[in-house]
C-alpha cells in the first residue's frame, strides 16, 4: 500500500520541475492508494487530479482545492458521494466502477454549480429503475450524465416526476436489506487485489532469480575477459523491445555520437528506469520490461549522458563514439603530407620554368643565337637597283 507523500507528488510533478506551489495537474493512478491526504496542503492550485485504479474507500480531504476542475476516482472502493461541497470549480467528476449504492448521496453535489459532467456507470446505484431521472432532476446544472447529453425535455420530465421518484427510491433501498451482502463488495475487491499481488510476487521471484543468475554468470565471464563486462564483436547481441516502445537511433550533427530517443511515456516515474550502456549495445529496464538495442559501432559508456524530455517525457541517451578522436586526427596527417608534397613539387617546377623561360644574360652559348635572331629581325633587304655617283671615289 502506498501513501500520498510529498516525495511521491514531487516525483509525479516532473513536468512542472517538481514544483508543488503552482502545480496544476498530477497523476496518481495505479499506486494502490487507500486514503486521500496531503494534497490540499501541498498543491492548493490543482485543477486536474487523477486517482483512478486505486483502493480509496472514501472521498475526503479535497474541500480546500477551490480550483479543482476535473476529479477522476474511477475503479476504487468508494461507497458514498460526499465531502466535495468545497470544490467550487469542479466541472467534471468520474466515479465509474465504484461501490456507490446510496443514490440519494448524489444530492450532496447540488452546491457544485459548475458541475457539468458526471459518470456513475458501474455502480450499484445505477441499477435503480429511475436512476437517470433522479440524477437529472436533482442536479439541474448537469449537461452530461454517463457520457450522454441531457435534453431539455428529459430535464422537464425528471423535475415533474422527482417527488414520486424519491419515494420509490427510498422504498427500493429499504427493500434491498441484506441482498447486497452476496454481491461484489469493497472487501472482496481487496481480497482479489491481495490474491493478484501474491501471484505477481510468485511470478516475479523466478524472474528475479533468473536475472540474478544471469548477472552472476555475466560477472564471472566478465572477470575472465574484461573487468567492465564488455561484449565482443563476435558475441550475438539480441534486440529486445518487451514494452513495444517507439524509438529512434540517429547520429549527432557532427557525427561524433549516437543518439537514442525512447518514448517511455510522459507520466512514467524516472526511478522506474534502469539504464546500462555498453560499448556495443544499450539496455534499458522499465518495470521489469527490457529494451535492448545493438549499436552499429563501438561507443564510450563512461562519456555518455541521459535525460528526460520535459515536453514528451522521452528518454534521450547520448553515446559518444569510441573512434571519434582517431577520425579527427587522420585528416590532419594527410593534409600535412599533401601540403609538403605540393611544396616540394612546386619548387622543382618553378626552377625548370625559370631556366627555360628566361636564360641568364651572362651565358655565352645562349647569347649568340639570341643576338642573331635580333639582327635578322632588324636587317633590311638589299636593293636590287644601283646608282653611280661621280663624287664618290672608287674603292681600291
């Protein structure tokens, strides 16, 4: 059996960073809670409260929750509607599948003027002949009863017949007497719960023993091969998803890490999650359900981290790759080699080009053809015509 404590509420308030002073919504279903307590003192501003699927036998300690709009107490052991007069903002009340046999206790909700929806399906009081007419005529503020809208004509008929209906219901209650003793009761539900709990414990014992034996075997094998129980590449790693959770395995933007996004549910308590990251696989245990995923390459378990998403509640696991440092250094070495090779090649080519393109002026072998080419380019062709000049002395 679980009690509603401050520690429990803070765990269930992860979506609000564990802050209780301004908490608007809290889910406390399937915790085997027997008594409503501490909520009015710790969470005065609650608007939505889920308490279904517990063992609560009485509605109590909720009158100070003035802002409470939706209260779910389905599948509990409640036998009477009471102590909700102080919940001024109550708009929806779900009491499905309880043990409410006193139909007249519905009258205690007359002062809840904002109450629009009421669910009483699965209670003994719903078996009365004029059950619906009585509730519709008594709670004139209601708009929906057991999921069905209340029409105007239905309300008028119920109001007209209400005095006679009340008398008939009182007779039926007196006439029942001890007939309800043979029907299903809260005590019998507790017995059934205990029997189911014992069966669960019996089933969990062999599972625990098998897990312990597996852990001992793996630890013994790990001591001979490696101290941290690493799985080698030759071992076959089986993928498992017993909880059928949705997941995605991706890489980080820079490709240095593997990212696992597992949809474990927004309202799952983090204390129920066990995470084990190994070099070649990741294993997550949630409420005795195993999720195991082989990794495409080796990671560093010691450098990883895990966190929960505040919006969706998903589990985000970051696992840095083991070979990321080597991959970073390799390009620098090749780049250095390419740079040195380019420098050497550039030196050889530049020297040859210099010798070929512009020979030095002091070279006697290259000067003559260079000069002859210049002379041939500037030499004018001889004239075929000759003129005798008497004033010019003849050549001797």
